[in-house]
C-alpha cells in the first residue's frame, strides 16, 4: 500500500460507464486532502486542461478491483514500481524540505507552481534548492528612487525563480534534462513571494 499524502499525483477516473473511451485517458490530479488510506480529495485538470475539484474520491490500493461504475483514483504505474522497490524517489528533495512523493513530470510541476507551491527535483544535489512562481504583481523594476525606467511601456510578466543552495533567489531557466525529468516533487509548504524591487 502507498500511503497517500497531500501533493502526491494520481490518476483520476471520472464517473462514466465501465469501458467508456475516457477510461483510457485518466485525468492528472493532486491529492489536496487525505481522509484515509482509500479516500482523498483531489484537484486536477481534465483532458482540455480545465481545472476541476473532486471530493471524497476512492483511492484504489494494491489489488483493489476497479469499480465498474463511479469515479476513482489510482496510483500511476511507476509510483507502484517505486513503492514495490521501497526506494523513495525524493531522496535529495527530502533534504531540501520536500514532501515524500514519487515524483511528477515537468508539466504538473509547472501547474503546481502556478497554484503557489514550491517544487524541486529529487535529482538536484544542492540542499535547500527549490523553484517558485513570481507573479507580475510580486515585483517591480525601478531605479533607486523607485521610478520606472524611461520609455518603459511593457507589461510586468511572471517568471520562475530558484532559491539556490546558498540561499539566494534568482531567475531560473529549465534545461532539456529538467523539462524531460519525472522526478519533480512538491516542497512541503506553499510560498507567497514578496520580491524586492530590482534597482539599478
């Protein structure tokens, strides 16, 4: 049995007749509340990328049979594989304050960032490293008197920042390895950034 915890990614099957086409394409969802080992609340995205919430969803464990009707959630195959090996994926991430999870692909990590969570890769060697989403209202670009630069007519766009192993916070750019990796994990607590003005 895999112990459910907040932030873990599962496959969610909506309520349709058994054998319906969308049974072949589950929705990606995050566990947002745990009622027990076999009952969770979920927040996720449907096949069109639209967000949804689902309360009191049955989470299948071990050899639980798939119900012929009704919604349910289940662990992804690689999560089950890791659990069977009893090798936590998030070894490096845990040292950085990450929750114990079996990892997720980059796309889900970006969605988690947009919702205010911090994320990190289990494969990162630096202790304390994580990423956070910086919204357009969280920062300004100004001089020492907080005046906007001359002829500035653009919008303040959001970006992703990284806390480094040294404790600094800098803009971050994904590498090919980062984009294709599936060892992204959630850092335990959400972050609300209040970025300091960039002077100069």
